[in-house]
C-alpha cells in the first residue's frame, strides 16, 4: 500500500481507571503512582514478523477491523486514521511514501526539482487508469491540486501542505509543473500526501461516497455502519494486491475486535492495547507490534478560558501521570516532552517532560481550579483509562468531565474549535510540518490548539524553510523549547500499537503498519 500521510485520531471511550489492576481513589494519587511503578507491563519481544510466503490464495477476502466508521471518504477533506487506512490503497500521488521509506516517483514517472526547489517538473506515468476506467491526465492532476482549496475555503490536512503553491500547469501533454513560493525540506513527503482523482469526479463532488483513485484496490461498496468493501483493481499499473478483496468491518469496541479475531470472524485487528494483544495471542491468533510515526497527546484549546493561560495548561499536564500511564496502560511506551521522539535530533535534550507532581500543579494553577470537558470518541479501552486516570488524579485541583461521543462528532468539534481538551494521536517525525497544527495563520480546522503566539509563528516559519539537515534540526530544537513554554498539548507517549492476525495471514511485518494490499491467506 502506498500510504498517504494523514493525521491519525486515537479512538477513546469512558472506562474504569486502573493501574496494575488496582482501583484508583482520587485522594491517594501518590500511593497509586507508587503502585503503578511496581506494576509495569513486562517487555515481550516475541512479536510476529511474517512476509507473504508459500501458496497464496489470491481469491481470498481479508476482513480487517475498522475502529470507527469514517465521516466521509472524500480524500481531500478527511483527516482521520480510519479513512486513511481505507483510502491508502485506493489513492496514489505523483510521489508515494511507503511506511518507513522515503518518497519515490509514483504516478509521476520522472520528478525533476529545480536547483532552488521552487519548481517541480514531472512526467506522468503512461498507462495509468482510474478505477472508473478513464486514463490519468494532466487535467486530473491540476484539479486534484486545486481540490483542497486555499484560505477560508481550505479543507482537510492536504490544504496546509499546499498553502505556498503558486501554480500547477501542464506545459505539454503528459507533463505537469508545480511552482511554490518557498523551499521546504518536507516537500517530497508533502507531495506524497496529495492524492490524484479524476477531474470530473472532483467537480461533481461525488468522492465522499464514491472514491475513485488509481490504487491497487478499489471501493466497490460502503454499507453504512457495517463494512467498506474493497476489491483488487484488475487494471492497476503496478504489482497486484495479494488478496482479491479487503473488507473493512466497522468494530468500534476494541475488546469486541479482539474477540472476533479469536473467534475467526475477522482476520486482522489493529490498534489493540499491547496487554490485550499479549493475552489474546494463542491458538490460531498471532500478535504483532508496530510504531506509528506519531505521538499521543491531549490537545488544549487555547481559545477558551482558563486554558488560554500557559500556566494553567502546564498545571493540568502536571496532573497527568504520563510515566505511570506509559508503563501500565501503553505497554512501556516512551514519554516525550514535545512533538518529537526522545533522543531524536529534533528534540532538545534539555527539555524534560513536565513531571507528575501535584505540588507543581497547585503552583501553576494558583486559585483558578479549572473545570474542563475532555472529549473522547468511543472505542479504545486504553485511551479511556488514560482519561479516567487523569480525571481522578486532578480531583481537588481541577475538575475534568470525560465526555464520550461519536467519532465523526468529535472530529467536527475539533475542526470547529468547540472543545476544551481532546485526546488525539498526531503525526510526528522529522519530516512533519508542525506549522499546520501550531501556527496562528494555519487553517483553524487543522490548528486545533488555537495558539496565537508570534514567537512560535516565527520559529515555525524558520523551521519550515530549512533545507540543510543541521540547520533544520537546530530550528526544530528551538521550536521544541517554545512549545514546552506554551504547553499547547500534554504529550503523553510515542505512539506504539499492537495488532492481532489469524493464522494463515501473510504480509504482517513487525515494526510498521501492515499494508492491506500485501495481506494474503495461505492454502493449508
């Protein structure tokens, strides 16, 4: 699967608050924290790594649990992990970025950037067809690059990476030229984010219900609330998908997804809590672990009082026991102090995570005693536990009301700025452009924090324009320091996930998200 980069939202719901199996009591935070330190989930390295091998049943149907039904399948406006997983096999860009690999030519057969990297000339790959049978043309590319919109009309995360696009033209049949007003180190990966769809489908606004791409799998049915059915695209220009069909079955409850895999009713479940994956892996079920290039965080809405105060935001973060949660809920995940993984070149080693400390929280909060609503979508046991632990530990200094609501509604409220705090997972890594999430001039539908800080804006602009690796890392560390001062988010953990697969499923590879196009069933 040629994965389109996308913002990934973690699914969460209300549940019991436990660490190491011990019930929490609001007034015993210090005792509970000590209990948590003794109850860490042991490291387990026996995770499945299995490439497709043996006899492949190329007529197989692979059923994958989808943790939430997408609000839309319009690739130009969707911003959630569920739609990204479905559409990653349906759409491709001029460049494509497979998980863990640098971008490479895809629908563009040749890619030639100018010396200053402001102009990118590309020759389109011949013989490429869309799922509706039409041939790829330069007109489709032009329409696709205009589809996300600009300024007030911009929708979805794709618009943010095209905000400096000056023009997209076709100097000759089968050729396109992109001109930008600035050079960015992330440009190739940005271009891999932009999917190409037929111009007429974009104009007709039908992609939300009927996606049409060029990828190895095509959408053949969307039965609302039940399943999204994909089928191998016979006219695909590249290597064929291993399975004939991939069905994304909507299973909002993670425990139910684990049960269905164990019962043999579905083949693969992703985003399974690590302890649950360890417990369920037996008999005909194997477990695998993979890292998301992302971080789990609680986003504060700085537009709202009292969250407009960095001191209040830091105080709330000090009430979140991230080390205990990382050990006992998230299977030993690392706790970052900002949007980059600890130990990376981008992370300033002098910036440490805000400690779990009620005395510090009381100092930061002063007499404010904030009362906030924490939005959590339905589905994830582990994230629900995080929300309940936080609400319990905050008692006496802050009031946190955990509110569960449908996934699509949560996305809508984030985009509209109608929330106090929300738990999400956001893309991370050195190639990620934080401007769209943090800058005051970014589209408000993407810049959920609602920050208005001239200093951070200037640092983000500098970082965004750095091409030299050393200078880019240095500017990232400056951004990191300012983000720590502002505390727009409580950075909970580096995003590590687990999954389950039925015996006989090939294409499950440790260390990265399984590619749906590579999943296969093996004959006995």
